[in-house]
C-alpha cells in the first residue's frame, strides 16, 4: 500500500506526505521481516537455508530499496512493473517453495 502511494504521489508532494509514506513503508517492511522469520521457525527450516529462502530475502531487500528506485526511475510504468514483478515473485516463492 505504501509503495502504491509512493508511485502515485504526484498529487501530494508535501514533505509530510513523503515522510508518512516512508514511515508506513518501513513499518510494513519490519512486519514482513518478522513474519518471514516466523514462517522459517514454523516450517522448522534450519541452516543451511534453501535457495528459495535466499531469493525471498533478495526480494525483501529489493522492496526495501524500491522507494529509491521509484524516485530515480524516469518512467512510473517501469517502476510499477518492477515492484509488481517483485511482489509476484515473493508470493510465488512463498507458496511453491522450489527446491
């Protein structure tokens, strides 16, 4: 939701709006990280982690950096496509858990 707000923030370019969206994005990232480690504990995954888990962490890092990518990207359509593709990849990795 916060990334959607960042993508369409053309209407609200105030500093307060930017800070609010950044804060919501950060809180959502922390919730996703805690939930992910809870999933690891629930599935009883021990070291060494499977490859899909490393890929999921890479997607999380990409999503953490996505506000910067969105700001630097010249086309909002390309930025939206990249964020959507990363979210789709994370969902697929979480459901399928390829080996």
